[in-house]
C-alpha cells in the first residue's frame, strides 16, 4: 500500500488532503499539534497508520518527529508539507516571539522536512512532495509582511528544489492557494467572515476540499507550480505587469479591511 504524509492535518487544507488521499487508497501518516484531534481523525479515517504530535516551531519536536519516521522504515510516496500559520497586523505591533515561531514553522520546519523526504525519495527513485505556499508569496503585503515573506521563500525554494530532484524521478509541487475557508482567517478570536465585507470575508473564500483536489491533481501531473482558480492566477499575473508602487498600494488598501 502506498503511504502519504501530511503535516498540519488536523484542520483546513491539511485535513482535506488527508481525506482525499484516504479516498484514493493511501495509508496515512498524519502530523498535528493536538493528540486529541489526531485521535478523532484516526477514528473517521481508517487508513491512518501513524499520528505524530509535534510543535514544528520547536527544533527538538521536529527532530523527534523525523526520528519516529525513521523508525517506521516505510517508503513515503507522497509528502505534503502543509503546516503553517500567519500573523495579521502592523509588524511592530506583533510579538517578536510569535514572528519567530511563524518563521520556524513556515520556513525552517518546511525546509527540514523537504530535505528529509527528498533525500529518501531520491534514494528510492520516486516520490512526490507538495509544499503549501500562498498567493501572498508573489507580492509584499502590508499588515502581513513577515507572513508573505515566509511564503515567498516557500515558493522560491520549492520551485528550485523541483529542478534539482526531477532527474531522480521525484517531483516537488508548490501549491499557492488564495483565500480559502479555513481557521486561518480567525484573528484575535474573531472570524472576519462575520462582517462579510472585508478582503478575507467568507464570500471570497473557496473550500479547503477544492484546494486539496486541485493540489493533488497538480502533484500527480508533476507540475512545479499550482495557483488554484483563474481569479488567483489573474491577480498573480497583474502583480508581474503592474508597477511595484501600484501593487504595494493596492494590497495596502486591501489589507486594511480584512
């Protein structure tokens, strides 16, 4: 039986990936920060073979998780590095500890996991890796400055690594979703969908299930980059042709009204 690993699998896009892969017949190794949530998911997805509890902002947790994976001596066919989080607000108003934790999860942990899976996959001569970035990777955004910078790293890193390992029959796909209906949009305990007017309001979001389906379709095709939906592709295209000053102003205004 083929095996898939998903980080950040207890909710949102990660959980959607787990459900899709389970339906496709994959045996699952799921990561999350909550043992209770992982246990609940394992009850509804019989294909779950192993759950790994780790805070990816903690280097020791990441190391322990990799050691546990190594003990399993299983060939991972698909690795989805989905775990990540964002911070909203003026950069100077955010806690430095929170910013550093976000960088650790979004960049450091993802880089370490990609290295681990790519190394093992190249040894076996096959495998797929999917790293989750964001449409925020393609332009700076005031009020989410550090978050977008971390996702720019994910996009750049993933696309470059994809070229390095493709000769070994390993694919790396960078998935950059736009506004998706997940807990990502809960800021200060409040869901921005309540006002239904802001940039991130519910009417602008698509389902996590749809993002997961499109992501897996791109992964199986061996695509290096996938930006789901025409609307998101169009915005990324505009970012490349409009003057930088215009792009910065557009996103500054948009991010003021979440």
